[in-house]
C-alpha cells in the first residue's frame, strides 16, 4: 500500500514538472510569436502563468504524498525492529 502511495506521489511530481515545463515554454514563446496579450493570436500570458502556478501546487502536493509515505515506512520499520 505504501508503495502505491509512493509511486503515485512520484508520478504526480513528474507530471507536474512536465506541465510546468510546457507552461514555461508557452510563456517564453509568447514574446517571440507575437504581441503580448493579443487575444486574436491567442498569445495571452494569463493562461500559461495560471497553469504554471497550478502545476507548482500539484508538485508541492505530490511531494507531500511522498514525504508522508516515507515517514510511514520509517515508522513501520522502527516498529518492526
């Protein structure tokens, strides 16, 4: 059961990092691809900045899952020793 929680936490971190990378890439390209905030070209900075923050929170939450799984495993090992 702890292995499942640990695997889920790690997968969440990886997914979040991938999402953050994509959002950061969109932010960087906004200034290159066209005028900033242009609704006609869809190059608004608001959406990728919000996505970046959401993925950051996702990584933080997933890291907490990994931390709790690690602490639980440590406690179980201490009890069994």
